[in-house]
C-alpha cells in the first residue's frame, strides 16, 4: 500500500508541475493570437481525447485525456492536427495565415517567451521571499576526499581548498557547482594544496559521473563536530555530548565528518576516540553497533560551516532572478551541446516523464515547496529550449518557415509544410518512445 501512495504522490506532484508549465506555455500562444485578432478554436491542456471543457465565444477550453502536453489550435494554421481544409478557401482576416509575418513570429514564440518569464518569476519570487543561503569560500578550511569518490578519481586530495572554477576565483561555494560552470568545455578547478595553487582538470570521461555519482558536496567540508548524542546510544554512554568535537580515532587525526563516518562504518572492533570539549581533551572507547555501524551521533549543522543568508530587496531580487534564469539557461544549453558532441551520454542525461517525475518528487521531498518551485523553473526553461529547436511540429519548426517567408517574401508550399509536419511528428514519437524505454531501464532495470 505504501508503494501505491508514494506513486500517487509522485504523480500528483509531477502532474501539478506539468499542468503549470503547459498552461503557461499555451497561454502565451493564446494571448498573442488574440492580441493580433486571430481566432483560437481550442485551448487544450492535454492531448485528445477531450474529457472535459466548455465553450466560450469561438474557443473550446478543454482538458485532454493524455496529460503530457497541450496545444492551442489557431484558425488558418497548419499544425500537428494536419488540418488543411482551410487552404481551399481565401484567407479570412481572423486567420493565422492572413496576418503579417512578424505577428505570426510573435504568436509562435510567445509560448517559449512565457516559459522563460515563468522561470524568471519563480526565481525572483523565491529570492525575494526566502533570500539566498551561501557559503563563503574563506569559511572553508578544506575538504575530505574518500578513496571511493569521483573526487579522488579526478585528482582531488584530502585537505584541498577549492578557491576557483574555470580560471575564475569565486566568493561563494555555490558558484563552484553552478550549472553554467559545470557544463563548460574545459571544466577545471583551482585549489590550494600544501600552500600551493594547483589546477585540477575534469576530463570529459567524468562528466556523466558528475550526475550519477554526485560531485562537490558541501558535506565533504563538514568538520567532525557533534550536534547531538541521544541518550542510550553508545556515544552518549561513553560520555560524548552535543558540542564535542572528535579529533582523533585510534591515534589518527580526524578533521572531517565524512572521514569520521567512514572510520566508524569500517570498524569491526572498539575505536578509541580523542574528544575535544571546549579547552579540554579526553579519550573514550566506543564499539559501533554491529548492525547499523553507527555510534549515535549527529552531523554538525550548516551553520557550523559559516553558512550565510543574503536578503534581497524587491529590485535586487529582480536582478538576481534574471541572473539565475540566465545561468540555468546557459547550463542547459551547454549540457545539450555536450550531448550532441558525445561528451556526455544521451541515455544517462536525457529523461522522459518517469525521470522528470522522480526528480520533481525528490526535489519536493528534500526542500518542500522551495524544491518544487525550483525544479518547476528548471523544467520551464528546458521546455522553452526544446520547443524552440528547429524541428517541425515544435514552435522552432514553425519559426524556421516564418523566417524563410520573411526573407524570401514567399510562403513555403503546402506540400513542404505538410511533409515537414509529418516528419517532425514521427521524430517526436520516436523520441518519446526512446525516453520512455530509457526511463524504464534506468528506474526499473528492465
């Protein structure tokens, strides 16, 4: 029963995000068409068959049974419906085809524009209401690099202090893992190691692992401070209290929380810990629980690292919302480019409905509504970029024909447009089948 409730919750969260994205996208087309006096025959959230709706004026506002998109049907336009009956008559003044090219261009691109505006508004709203949590680089003393981690494979070492990315020094840790930086052609980091500046390059063969195995996590920088030691657990019984710091284990120096966890999980016998409490130091022996491999201590809070919260005013939030939108857009575009060039795997990085639903649920579970709106903004940008690709059926395909018409002063033939629409339709069906099977293999092991 639990699995069913989890599945239902995931579908509801994903469905909510998808409805928002589709509604905003189609609203852009709808408003632009109405502004220029075009007749809109249908405004649909979801694809046919139609399951509910109402008629108002010339427009049928409805919900379709296939909830994976939506569409606005504008009179006089050759679209995915493949309707060509109107071409047998002279253009009416309220038809799409009778309007100037520039008006049709705006109408076609309005969906993409609205998706970008939505992303901006979300980032602006989150910044204005919640501010931004950042970790100043100067607050970090270094990091722990587990032998099994991708950091170790790339060439990082325990004690490295990262101060820059791609040749630029940064102020905050957040800047080291921004989407626009992680997707550049030559990803590299500047670190301080034993007082010397070292450049660590992330070669393309590691790019897929950055997504599947994790990469720079702030937890690697946590000191070995203890935030709590519940009564009745081995640590509390050995005299350890909240606020203590473990500085050694069996005589070896301990500086980092991840290092401490690794020592405890790999121990089969009692461990002698050196514990610092204010200005005093004492030693105690603790045997980890044989089943859970824990001793009953909790990791330090983010505040231990010196996390700061930046508050933004209204106009500052506008600038920050714009910056975040552009950063994510650049990151997504660069990511697509890396897939096209083969630097990163298409199968590991291109997801369908199952993958998107899973990511949306994870973001919501980890950060609540902030996570939900953040992933919705990212999906809105992704939807905008995908729709503007020059593929027939998509907005970008229509835009190519309009640009051709604007430059040559003649409209592409009906046959060319129909064939292009059919090719585009089958391409999108093929892509949908690919991502569905890809999701099934990734998430269900089929």
